[in-house]
C-alpha cells in the first residue's frame, strides 16, 4: 500500500486486504493477442487462396472482411499498447499517469472493436444474401433489415462513446486532481452495448438455418452445411464471456485489472468472428486438400506395388468438376463424362453451369 499512488488511494480507496499488487496478467494477454492475430491473418489469406484457386471472383463479403481484418490488426496493436500502459495490473499498482494512458487507449479501442465486429457481421450477412436470398424477396428483406440494424447499432455506439463524457477529455482525466466533468453511467452503458452486440451475434448466426434446412439435399448434407454455419457459435461464446467480464467490471473498482481481461476478450471476439466468417468460404479449399491427400495415399500404395489399390480409370469415367465461380461453399457439382447430358446425384445439388448458385438453393 505504501507504494500506491496517493492520488489513486484518494480516488478509489485503499487496496483490499490480501491482494497481491505484484500480480500481472499482461504477458499472457499480449502473447494470446499476437498468436490469434497471426492465425486470423492466415485464415483470411487462405480464404482468398480458396477463391483464387477456384477462379471465383471477389464479392462484397470478401472486401468487407478485409476491412474487418484491418480493424482487427489495429485492435491488436492497441491491446499491446494498453498492456504496456498498465492494463492487466491492479489499479493500486499503477500511477495516475498510467491510469490516464489506459483510459485513453481503452477509449480509442472501443471504436475499433464496434467497427470490427459490426463489419464482420455485415460480411456474413452479405454472404447469406449472395447464397440464399436470390429470388426470395422476404428472406432478402430480412437480411437487409438485419444489415441496417447492425449499422445503426454501430453508429449509435460510436456517437454515445463521443458524448458519454463532457468534456470529452474527462474520459481519461477524471483521476487527475482538479479535473472537472460529468459522464453517463459508463459501466452500465458498457454492459448494455456488449449485451446488444452478443444478441445480434445470435440472430445473425441463426438467420440461415431455416433456408439451409429447405435445401433439396440429404439430411446428412444439410447437417454438414448447418454445422459449417454454426461454427460461428464460438463467436457467440466469446461475446458472452466478454459480457461476463464487463459485468465483473461494474462490480469492482480494480478497473485496470479487469480492463486487461476485457481488452483481451474483445480481441478474441473480433478475431474469432473473422475466422468464423471465412470458414464457409474455405470449404472448396478443404475439399481440394482432402482430394489431394487421397490421391497422395493412392499413389504411394500404387508405387509400392499394391495391386489391390491400383486404379485404372476408364476413358468414359465421369469427371466431377467443382465450379467455384458462384459456388462458394461447393454445393453445386457439374458431372461430365462420355455422355455430356448425363447427370449424377453424388449427394450434391446438381445444376447447369448457367444457373446461379443461389437459385439452386431455393
């Protein structure tokens, strides 16, 4: 307690008995941030590799995910700066100047967080619109409505962030002796915006499930597609864990300690959202890798003289061609062989190449 800044003691009171002011979880948060950032960048690169390998053109959902990635990179840098400033230490272990720096960085980070998670949701909605909404006016209107809600939610949070304290500098100068200003109930506001964001995650996640279940494919196939889309559930989990830490923040005055965990969870939520938005688009790449692996195993068996594994393809064997131009999640398969008019089921949606991907789903 003797090492605590006297101004902070006056502002937040003395540290509770038994607290270890040497505790520090900054290193773990920074390491996790760097690892997740590199993983997120890799996934986005693989997303564009998958599209390029299929000869598919880029769409609005691809461009928006790039914008979200830029926001994610900015958040990673800000999180590292926050850790260096003192986020992750107990509030009684930092100085007044460190606390002011953490408050400034946290204020800036909030803008990148809401922008990143909102743009990621827009990317997912644009993907839904492209895949499932063709010739389905009501579903397209619902997706458009959700898009408007996401944008309005983002803009409201940005505006409220800017007017939450008067003067604005009081956001980070409130612990400075002699500082004067007023703020809204920021802990309650932070909790409300986090809960509304987490609820939007659930709505966006559940939106395509009815359309997927109406696809004219086997139940197994529908379950696989639903599973791909529901991978976004990890974002919902991260969002609600973040809500939990923000709730804890409303019950404690140890703002820098809990704030460090909130900053880490904010980045985890953002990065996992981008990863989840990319996974459905990467399915053709996964299938290609799977086929290449099977061919590799087969060639090894053949080279070892395993006659039972040797395969001689007849000239008239059908060839499966996966057209990626409009087939983002590879549900459309064109079968060609000795008889070009013959089409085989192959447990896939089979359509002519001139029919749009989205139209095959309805």
